[in-house]
C-alpha cells in the first residue's frame, strides 16, 4: 500500500499579536500575516505569550505578592525602630536622592485591594498590557511609538474643578415662598418622574415650615434639609434660567452655600437617606455645570452611603413604613443611574458591581409617581453599563461570544423601546406629534445606548476610508455592517428631532439633563456618516440643527456647548472644505435665524410685587409641533422602528471578525467616551494632533 504523501494542515506555531488579541486564526507568515494584510492592521510577532491565566491563578499570585509586601513592611518597620548610631544623615539626601526611602513609604499596590468582578478584570488586563508595553519599549524606537499610541491608556478629560463655583460666591438671600414653590415645581416637572431625588410630600411640608414664622425658620435653616432645599433651588434655576453672568451658571450662590453646609463624612450616616439625597443633588448640579469629576466623587459617596444604609436591599428586608421603604428604594436607583451615566461619560469604573446587587425595581405606591418610567430608565442605565463593561477593550472573550453579546444587547434595547407605554411613546412618522419631557428624556437615553453599542463599527469605516489611497477602489461594505451604521445614524437623527422640538418649545435644559451630551453624541454620528457616505460640499442632514442647538445653549451661558460647537466647526472646515464660504457662514457662524439664541431675560420676569418669577416647564406644555427638515432618499426607510425588529434581530455571525476588530483595533483604541473617541478620530484626520 503506497504511503500517504498528503501533508497535514498544521496550526501556526507562532501567531502575531494582533490575531492573538482578537482571537482569530493567523497564517503565521511574517511579516505581515494574511489576516493583518486583509484588514490593514499592524502586524508584530513574539511579544505576547500564548497562554492565558485564570482568575484563581492570578488571585494566588496576588496573595503571594501581598504576603511578601507585608514581610517587607515588617522588616522596614523593625529597621526604623532600631536606633541609628553614627554621624547625622543629610536630610536633603534622604528626601531627594534615596529611592528606597521613597519606596518604603509607598502604599500597597492597588491590585491587592481589588475584588473579583469587572474592576478586578480591568486591573489585571491593565497590568498585563503594561507589562507587554514595557517589553515592547526595548525593541526599537518605531515599535515604542506604535505601542504607545495603540495600547496606552486613553487620555482623560481635564478635571474642571468646582472650586470656582464655591469660592467667592455671596451668601444668597432667602427668596419668597412663592418663588421657592415655583422652583420646586419646576424641579419636580423634569426630575420627579423617571428619577427620584426627594420625597415630594416631606419636602413640601418642610418648605411650609420654612416660611411659618421666624423661630421655625431659624430652626429649619440649621437642619440638613435646608442644605437640600438650597440644592433643589439651585437645580430649579439651572433647568430653565439663562446665566446672568458669563462667569457662573444660574443658582451658583445657592449651590455654594449648600456645599459649605454639607456635614463632614463621619456625620453623614446619622442623617440617613436625607444625606444620600443631598449628595445626589450636589452631584447633579455639578454634572450639569460641566464639573463631572467632582460630580463623580459626590455621587459615588452617595451610592456607598445608600448601600451602608441598606437602601439596595429587597423591599421585604428593609425596616420601616412602606412609604419609607419605597422612598429609599427609589433614591437608591436614582444614585445608581447617576453613577452609571457619570462613569460612562468619564470612562471611569462604576461605584458598585451590579452583579453583586439584590435590589428590586421600584413598586407602585400611593403618593409617588408610577414607577414604569423610572423602571425603563433603570433598564437603559443597566444596559449602558453592560455595553461599557463588556464591549470596549474587552479582549477576554472570543469573537463569537463577543458578537453574540452585541446581538443580545441590541435585542434587549429593542425590547426596552417596545416597553415604553403608549402614553409616552413617540410616533416619528407623524411630524405633528407632540411630546412630554419625560418621554423625550427616555428616548434620548435609549438612542444614546444604541449609538454606544454600534459607534465603533461606524468609526472603523471612517478609518478605513481615510487610509484608503485615492487611486484605490472603494471598499465594499457588507449589508449587515451598512444596516448597523444606518441604525446608528437613525438613532442620532431622531435624537436631534427630539432636541429640536424641546428647543422650539423652550423646554430644553440649558445646562443639563443630558441634552448637551445627547446633542454632541448625535452630531458625532451624523458627521461620521456624512463622511463615509461621501457627501460633497455640504454637511450631512441634521448636523445644521445640532449646531443650532449647541449655539442656543452657548448663548444662554453654557461654555461646554461652545466648546463642542468649536470642535464641530474644526471638523467641518477640514472635511467639507469644498463648501462655499456663503454656505459655511449660513450655519457655522450665524446659525438658524428662525430659532436663534434667547435673550438672558427671557426666562425670568418680574411679577406685580417686583419679585423675580421663573418660568415653570411642566408636562402640559406639549402644543408645539416637531421641527421638520428635508431628509435624503436613503433615510426614508426609517430603519429604527421599534415596531419593526429587523434592525435589532439581524444575524451578525457572518460579520463576527469585522465587528470584533472594530472594538479591539489597536490602531484605533476606543473607550465609549465621547471626548476621547472624538480625539482618536481627530488624530486620523490630523485635527490638532494629541489633545
């Protein structure tokens, strides 16, 4: 019998780093391999070990390291307690030149304090990546530059301190009872339906006591409730009042006085859930004033305090009256949602691991708003957290599992959209449909979650087009990828429709309520889609309306909106530079004259008694129609329809490699944070270089 001369297929003994990172097959040919050649990735060999390590193995290593560090600390402590006999040492030398002296004072490594969960997994991945980067740094200067640009930690946005809001602010005078009541109603109309910051009944009763008589007033002003009152008034002013000073947003003096009156940390627990509410309100105001780092600190403290008080426990395990238990559960979920959205916006880890929670969703209860809008809001926040934790930079799962999770997430978002009740649902096909602030906010947050889930796929198309040479034929885009990008675009377009309506009805939040973030996020998508679709000489449809909204907020004193508008201008002038100067001036400089900026006195008038009265924005102001604009023929299909599941039930398995690589491309490190991802795209277009 003749010998079998067929050469068996063998697995490549040495795969490149890019294929190992993306968990795909590698041809092993070097350099470059066939997979990297097809996708245009940087191809390198020999610096990442093949073997992965289990969590138990890493935990054992951490335990060993901790034991060794404890012994080292004990030895250092014994040496420091032994009297030194000899000439006096040079203090400057000890403080300036002695490296061991500085190392002895350093705390234990942060990884030793990390428990199992997303934070632990993130820390381990960071340690491994840093180790690989250190190895790569010794290879060659060129390799060092590529590694630093591709795998280095993303730049975080600059800490805009809240000290400027507090220092130098005058003590505010107590406003009239009518003004206080009106600002409280303004606060409840926007913040009291899908979130729960205060018990409206208890707050209303305390408000009456504040104006009952002088002794009662002085007694109320010495309580933590008065600090909460100042914050509610500050947020109420911030919701609908333009800034009276270019240096400070509305309500600054009330906020500054409240911050000065917040008790020290060791006293907060004695105030119970009222302290949690106060910290959440402080974080809310800071977030709206573009002080997100400080807001992250305050909200994180509120979340931990709520856990210490047991607010996250199931209803039946909490003690107290049913109304008190329902109130605590709703306050807990409000702190949870604030924390999730702040951590998403900053790219920081959340304050609590959701996998360890046993909290129940809010229940219907007499005297409180129906919990359904809040429940939908919670589900959106949970899904957003899952997107950030599982999709961005997560190389611990295979591409098949990765794409399955994306498909499940899109299906989950589709289910959330379908669960919105008819009283809050929007008919985007009927351009005369009015809306409430509650439904507008729910849809905006839902659309932002959809954008966050799909955006890296669109940005990968942008990168591919930029790197495509002028004489090369255009790359064919699969129907599935194109459908996902159109779904992302439609979510952005509908977000701008909602925001334009709120602006027309004068119900858009001038300094917060996620309106600014939603506007820029949608404009980000519309700008990228306009580029990949190859529109010549004109911006993509909807971008003009987004610029008009940003200008509207800027003219009210919102400096963050002006920065966003400047970034859009810079991108437009480089990408659509063929547009005529006249057309560029029509929306970049002057804006839409029919929806121009508002005067600073529009929202605050004087009543007959000469007191300042703030316009109350309630859910009954729904008479204005949608702001229509012309849409291109390819947008008439309306792919984002929650009554039509095609956009959310597509089979993504055939595009698993491309989808996986979009989220894990070492040459385009994306984080899900608008600022950071916009900066990464700016590097591709050489906009401002490193930011």
